[in-house]
C-alpha cells in the first residue's frame, strides 16, 4: 500500500459546467483524460490518494457528483480537502449523504480530522491567501479572520493525527491547498501551527502555470512540496 498525492484536478465533467483550463497553458488541453490515464498507470486499489483542493468547477454539490464519480471510478481510496474554487463544498454530513445516495464509496473528506494510511497519517486544511493584497478582487471579508480559522482547523486535524500516532509527529503529513510559504512571504499563523506540532513534511497546491518555483524546498526544518496537477504532469506522486 502506498500513499499518493495530486492537487487541483479542476474537473468539469458535469453537464452544467464548461470551464477550460487553457488559460494556464497548452499542457492543460484535455487534462481530465491525462489525469485518468496516468492515475491508472501508477495507483492500485490498495493505495490512498490525497487531493487537497480545487477538485471541481461545480457550483453546487449536485453538479459536483459527476466529477466525484470520475474520481470514485479510479483506483484507490481518495482523501479530499477543500480548495478556494470548491464552491460546491458544504457540510460533511450533506456531502457524505450525497456520496452514499450516489453510490460513491471510495471518497473521504479531510476537514478538521485525520486518516491513518498504513504508516502515514494524513492531516490538513485549506489554508488561505497571505493577505487581502494578494487577491483584492475577491475579498469582502477579513482575511486575517479566515487565516486564523484555517490555522485552527489545521491544529484540530493535526491533533487528530497525533491521537492516531500516539503523540508521535513523525508519521504525520500535512496537505494544504494554499502554500504556507511563497516567494519569501510566509503565512505565519499556519507556519506557527506546523512548527509547534513538529510537522516536517507539507504538500500544497493552488499554484499553476509556468511560475518558477522549486518542486520542493526546506524552511525552518519543514520540507514543502508542490503537488498541483500541472506541476506533476498530471500524475499522482508518492508521498514520502
């Protein structure tokens, strides 16, 4: 059994969705087919795949079922987190009921909880932008308030993971949608939680295009790795 990760699938398989990702480059052409092909080439039914956000362009849970069904049809158990474009995301109770009524059996939701994946403990949260200056056109709320809420959710998830591991942070892996560190900027509330809880491996998505960033880097003893689909050539990668 192995644990894989890939973020930002940006699926649009529902009949009411028509969202092209070509704005981020030609490599996104027919990206859903690429994901399905490469996923089946590396993931088996005994594996787990973590997908931390931007799953579907759907605006409602009903419309997202088509994309969730695509994911369900692929090998492995899938652990899904929320991204900034997952407007279909609602309460865990409603989402689990929707999965059950749709016959979707291989998807679980990461939201203030944690999962034991055979030696690796999966934790995480969405995270958020560093400040309202990053995306001023989308902000009508207090950015600091959102960041602190996400830090609290991350802390809850890690606490759940530590209960699974018996208090040892070594097997914990954190999956964020937003990067906690980028171009010299640091999301201090998120980074503080990571440091305080002894996390050493973090995976994140959200960033697309030809942005010149390293696949992995280390800061204050924590290794951060980008797992956005286009950076991985749309192929899930092994979590170490």
